[in-house]
C-alpha cells in the first residue's frame, strides 16, 4: 500500500508512506501489552466463583452461595471478595502516574518491559498464594504491570502506525485485551473441573505466560521515532521513520516530529502545562472518555460474567460456558472496529455502539426485573435465560466495536508530544480508578439496586453518546502531530487553541481576515 492520504481537516499535511512488514510486525508485537490486562479481566471473574477458591479464602461467601433460599441479587455480596478483584486497578492507577515519567525519559518499550516483569512476579504470588495477604500482594503487583503496559502500549502503537491506519493498528491493543479475556475464560472452564485447589492455582499462575510475551516483545521492539527524537537520537529517529514508512521521502513528516519535539522541550512540567487553556480539549477528553468507558457497565459483564450468569440461574459449568461465548463474540466484534475505524471514523462507531448498548441494557434490566422483582427470589426459565444471554451478547458487540477499542485509541492520538505521556497517564489513571470503583462496588450495588443497576448504567450510556455527538471531532486520517488543527476547527474547542499551535502562517492569517 503506497501513497499518501486525504484528510477531511483543512490544512492537514499529507505524508508519503508504504505499509511495510516492519510496521505491521512491530505493532503486532507491541499490542501484546494488552494480553496481560485481558487475561486478568477474564480470569478474575471465573476464579471468584470456583468453590475450592472460595472455600480457601472466602468461606463466608461460599456458605452464602450454597444457601439455596438466599436473595439471588445478594448471594455473592462481599467487600473482601471484590477487593480481590479491584485491588489490581487501584495499583494500576498509581503505577500509571510513575509510568508517564519512565515512558518519556527512557522510551515506550521499557515501560512495556517493566509492566511485563511486575505482572510476572505478581502471577507467581497468586499462583502460590497461601493466605489473603499473598493473594492481595500478588494482585497489587499485577496492577503495577497493567498500569505500565496500559500507559505505554497505546502511545507506542499510535506513534508507529501510518496516519490513515492508526485506528486499525491501535485497535490491536483492544484485540489483544479481548483475546486475553477469551483465553482466560477457556482456561477457567477447564480448570474449574479440576478437583481440589489445583484448578484456581493454574488459572492464576498461567498469567506468567502473557507477562513473558510482553517482556520478550519489548526487548526486540524498536522505539518510536517520536520517542527517539524526544531523547535526542535524531539520526536514529529519521532512519526508523524511513524504515517504518517504507520510503526515504519522509522529510515533511520528520520535520513535523522535530518541530513537535522542540515545542515539547519548552515544556518542563507537562503535568502543570496540561492544565493550561490551550490543552483543555485534550484534558477533558482524557478524563471523560475513560470515565464514560467504565460507566458503560462493561466490566460488570467482564469481571463478573460467571457470577452474573449463576445469579440468573445457570449452573457453575454453564455460567463459565456462557461467559466464554460472550468473550468470543466480543473478540470477533472488535475486529469490526479494526476494519472500519479508519474508513467510517471514530464518531460513527461511538454513536452507533452507544445506541445499541443503551437499548440492550434497558431490555436486560426489564427482563431481570420481571423475573426476580425487587426481592430477588424466583425462577427463570431456559428460554428467558437464553434471551438474556443473547441481549448481553448484543450489548457486548456494541461495546466491542465502539467504546472498547476507541476508549483507548482516541485519548492516545489527540495530544501533542509535550503533554502526550502525561495525558496518557491521566487516561489510564481515570480508567483504572473507575474500574476499581465498579469492581469494588458492583456486587453491593447489585444487592441493593437489583435490576435497577442496569438502568443506572443505561443512563450513563445515554449521556456519553450525547457527549460524543457534541464534543468529539473526527480524528481519522489526521497525522498525530497535526491534531491541533482538528481542535481548532471544532465549534467549541477552537476558542482554546491559539493560532500558533496549528502553525498558521502569515498568509493564512491574512486570508482568514479577508
């Protein structure tokens, strides 16, 4: 694939490039960073409904689960059990802030390596856990790994990919996350059938495999031209740019990277500068997009799918199988985004996915409310249970080609170099904070809000869809260092972007004044 591209934003430059094997391979390996996050998302919910695991660490929950007349909404309600899941995300929040400095000072690949290393150590603690303390220490170490990887990988992919394929390559991160979820769910399905404590230990211990993949991948990956320039390796950066673009005619793009780096060097305190009015669009988006992504309610399904399906009346084995099916559907539908995001744009997928999630969530809430009411007792027939699973799959599909991948893509591509690491750290920190809240509070919220919980998340889906419609400009096909032109052209954000930030020339200024 050779040639340039045509941007819909006036004044944006067109670069020469070819889709080279090198850029494809590096982005493929770089996306491995999503595996550790996905594996943990998928493994946690399955392990927390394995009876040997609950007997070993959470006997109170196990007793409640076995009590047949217990309120179905409250049978798994335990703050200690949810702390097992949610402690990882609080640790990821903290580590993402440190990862920003390391990513900027030493390059994206070394943050990825550190993420894999700490995740590897954490998997060992969890696999050999003898008590709650070892279990939580392991989860915290896993969280540090997730924080480093989630901070560096999306930025790495956005910087390496050619502008008009940035969406597809960056969505490889989300594909890796969902692939990790599916693999973890399949592993849980088989390990749950192992008698004794060996099943859950295998599930938790196998987290070392994706950790090793990201460590090895980080060692063989080159660093991005943007990062090399930022750290003073200008000649190496130009060679790398020529290599990944498949042409020696990279002077225009290279000069844009140099200019961005020079402007970046003027910013000594990115955490302070990101608060300036000129960066208001990026700050708002890197806060609100991850906030809304978690308030879609997707992690209710991801974390606790097996638990949720058991609450709906499925047996242990059937609940794991249902969770596996929804995971596979999410993986397949993520590829829809990969192949359409650079063709139809980010906004179309955001809006369509939001409407689909809204309708399906309301339908799920209504069905559960009719069957269990407010007291949480009752039976659900096979036909109705299968219909609820189908609605959950429709909901998951909508998320998989919209808020799932785009929640990572858009924040990683919209910020100029001088604040990019800080902005991505904020993105990860906000994401992890609300992931922690949802994970920690979901079972309690289900117990008290009952079927109304699905309406609660539906309200947020409605609000976020309106927010995207009004506030997010289209960013497809726009070079990452030219993104300020998009904000300048927006009806609301344009007032915050100074003319010099978009390189407006004297001739252009004169033309504008005529």
